[in-house]
C-alpha cells in the first residue's frame, strides 16, 4: 500500500547530540513537509520541499536541517542548536499545493 | 504565520447528536482551506480541501462550508457516532506560500 513511513516511533536525544528523523513516501508526491506539535498548540511547519534538491524554511526552522536528495525521502535532523527539541514530529506529503496532505504516524522525541 | 482559530477547543456530545465546529481565518490572500480528522494513535486524515467561496462538501455524515469573504468555515457532523471521536483540524493555504497554517483543533468526544 502507498503511504508515508516515519521512523523511529520514539527517539531520545542526549545533550549536544544531533539526531535524524526518517521520512519515506511511496506516493510519488513532489511536496514533502515536516511539522512539530507541542501540547496545546497547532501543528507548526519546520521545513518543506516542493521538489528534489530544493527546500524552504517554515515558521520554526531554527535548530533543524533537512535534505531532499531523493523524491521519496525527506529526513529531518534536529541539531544541538535546537534547545527545546522535545515534541511530536509529523512528516507529510502532497501531490501539489491545493491537494490534501498525507501524514506519517509521527516520531516522539525526548531529551535524556 | 497566519492566525487560524478553531472553536470550540473541545466538545462532548451524545451518540446521535449533530454538532458543528468553526474555523476562522484571515480572508486576505486566501488560496485553500483544508479539514483533517486526527484520531488518537493514528495519523491525520484529510477530509476536505475547499477553494471557492460558497463551497460545500460532503463525505458521509460530515459536511463543510466555506465563506472566504468573511473568513470562516463550518464543519458539521450529523448524527454523531463514537467513531467520530477525534481532533478536527483546519488549515489555511494562502497565496503567499505553499505551507499550511494549522489551527489548534477541536477535540470531539462522542459517548454512547
């Protein structure tokens, strides 16, 4: 079945460590997105990518980095510069701008 | 960041009741409005994407309307069932960017 796979489901980060969240889709979608959810808040956009080898900062990109070397993959790195990384992270994709987004199951990141 | 407001924040109804929620958004630069349903332990699922003023969409017992001039959308659920229990998210696409701006959601609980 087509869909979006995020891994791992749970991730723990030590102080000063970079961690990478995986997002893979087999829907042949051009656009991919990373969102962050904190308690009591709506989903906030971290980064998005419209096509391979291109990506744009969202509203809260500081302390994060992404790459889009393949259409299917859009990994998110949470760097040590992100001082408050504990959150639930969702990856999504869509075929084009005004089409629905398809979401993965999310990764919950916590600090050790 | 565009301010998307959803009300009420939470709602508890009995099985068989009909209910509705509101999504308010800035009407300038409107491009599209999305509605998603997010059940616990699952990923958000797209319900509707609406682009035209006066649009009305329906999916089973759920329907939505859109007023882009005054900046609001209503989501209606007719004859609520326990399986309708979820958080309902609305999100705005503006014509100044490709990203979605999400509201905080309305959490619906339907009890038998």
